[in-house]
C-alpha cells in the first residue's frame, strides 16, 4: 500500500527546526547544570581549603598567644629580679654610706663638740649636739665643708643650755652627704683642724641617737 504524505513541505521544516531547538535547549540545559555543578564543587573545595587554612591559623595564633604569655611571665620575673637586685644594691650602698658617714663624723668632729643625735633622710643629715663654744661649732662646719663625703653645712639653731650644771651650747646642724664622692678621696691619716694630734686624748666618737654629756 502506498503511503502519501499530506503535510505541507513548510510544516515539515518547522517541526524539524523545533526538534533541533528542543535538542539544543536540552543540551544547553545539561551543559549549564554541569557547569553549575562543577562550579559548586570547585567553590566547595576552595571553602574547605580556606577553612583548613583558617583552622591552621587559629592553631598557630593560639600557640603564639601561649608563647606571648610565657614571654610576659618571664619579663615579669625578670623585672621582679631586677627590682630585688636594685633593692639589694641600694641597701648595700646605704650601708656603705652609713659607714662612711660615721667615719667622717669621727674624723671631722673637733674637741669640745659632742653629738647627741644623728638623723639621716636621704642625702640630708641632721646633727644635734653640744659644744663648749660657738667657735667649736664653726670649726665643725669648716671641717664638714672640707670633707670629701660631707658638705653644705647649715646651722639651723644654737642656744645656751645647762647640762650637768655646766653651761654649754646646744646646736642643730644640717648637712648633705656627697653620694658621688669616692671612698679613696679621704686621707686616713689627716686630722682636721681642732682634732687632737696623735698621743693626746682621742676625741669622742659620733653615734646615732646616742646621748652624751660634755666632758
């Protein structure tokens, strides 16, 4: 039996173009889905990689924080040790200074002058004592001025008082300790003016917070 195609020629072409369009659209859709899927995979891989890097950075930052804390702790310990060292050095310096101060007071104290109190506040030293005359106090001030460890004598007060029924001059004298003076500057064998020469009666020695009466 012979089949006769009754569809027009143009209709056949139109249907063919539609089939081609549908095939192309399906292909493009599949390609788009593949591209989107591939992009998703790539982006997910990059996100995972970045997350791994972030986690690594967090771990390293945590380690650095611990190291910084350890450094701070060591720095605090170092500062504490330095502070203790400074305190020890200051105490040693003050002890040496006190020894030189007493030594200089013994050397510079003329006959006829007796100390009752020695007070030190930093570099300032205050002497309270008795003198047989104003001239003895002047001699003491000159001796202090010439001392390598002492200086800047200042007579705060002097008055006449009676001690053991004897009339003496009670004086208050302030002076400064020369902290930068060298210990070798003092000449051990030198006696300041007003001191007794060798072979005579030794002078009274100065002592802190000691009460003495005139000879």
